[in-house]
C-alpha cells in the first residue's frame, strides 16, 4: 500500500506543471483581471512583436501587438497574467524579459532596436526597475571582462576572470539581501545549490551517506515552492530541479524514505 501511495504522489509531483496549466485555463475563462503593457522600440522595423512566458519545459507566445508605425506596441487583454517571468520577442530572435509579480501589469517599456536588452527601461513597475538595475550592473561586469580578454595574456586573464566571477556572485548576493521580496531575487536564490556541511553540530565528521541525506533533506531550502511564479520560470530554475530531485537525488531509494520528502515538498 505504501509503495502504491508513494508512486501516486510521485506521479502528481512530476506532473505538477501540467496540472497547474489546466487549472489556469479554467480560471482564465472567468477572469476579470486585465493587463495593459506598452512597448516602444526606437528605430523599430518589426510589424509584429510577441509577448510570451516560460512554462515547465517550454516557452509560449501568449499575445501579439502590431507596430502603429511609430515603434509603439500595445498588449492588452481582459485576461489575467499570472506571476512569472515573461518576455518580448520578434521573428529575428531579439528578446528581453520582464517580471509580473505583485504589481498590477499596467506598465510601459522603452528600448532601442539595435539591442533590446541593453537599452530597456520601464515605467510603472518598481519590481522591473530593480530587475533591470541588476542586469545593468552585471552587464558592466561582462563588458569589463570582454575588454580584458582582448588585451590580457591568457594566464593574466584567467586570474582576472576568477576575480570577476567573485564580483558577480557578490552582486547577486547584494541584490538578494537588499530586495528579498522581489520575484527575481527569489528566482535567483532558487538556483543556488544547498551547501552541505562536512561536520555535524558536535563537530564530528559526517559520512558520505549522512551528507547525502542532508542534501536530500535540504534540497529545496532556497526555493519558494509555495509561490506559484516558480512554474513560470525557465526550465533550469524549477522544472528540471524538481525532475532531478526525483530522478537523480532520490533514485533507487525506498518508499519509506521518499514519502516524507514528498510530504515536506508539498508542505512548502
């Protein structure tokens, strides 16, 4: 009986994104919430721009807008935008992301046609202002790294690159500390692997099996499983981590070990 129960729960856990998707479609039929998001692209050449989102393993176009002849695109529908990471794109692959979280999605974006990501600005969304401020700082580090790669010798560049990686990690931690309630910082923290101790509280060394059990017990510590924006993030942030937990971390374990871990995951 326990084995059957464990398999049922495991199947539900692995199919969670599909379950949520079905629920969303049902909810949207009677949804009263609406969104209005405008985009201006300086020097735009595209007749059509698409708005999409991440879901489970894929990306999906959910709306389109036509160029008014002046580089303006307006996305507006009487349907709800659920919390998650969204994006604008065109047929040529240009692309930038934005966040829908606790703010009403009535904001506007501006950018330049030569580089959508680098020039994007937003009005009406503090969440996205913080999101883009982080990416602007990280882009500065990337630019500095690219410039160094062209002028430094290989050995010198390796050392410089290590220092820049430390700066990048520090930047992420700074934003996580400053804005713990923002969606993008929660999403960033979710990608951070759990740190497994080498010793227990008494200072005794942990065995490999004890360290593995700690890893299994704390696998989701950095992931806000109770926040449904997680299912609308890139595959590597949520969907693959859940799959890896069951297909890799808990592989070949007994049901008596799996069941409490699934219970703990659901309780989150």
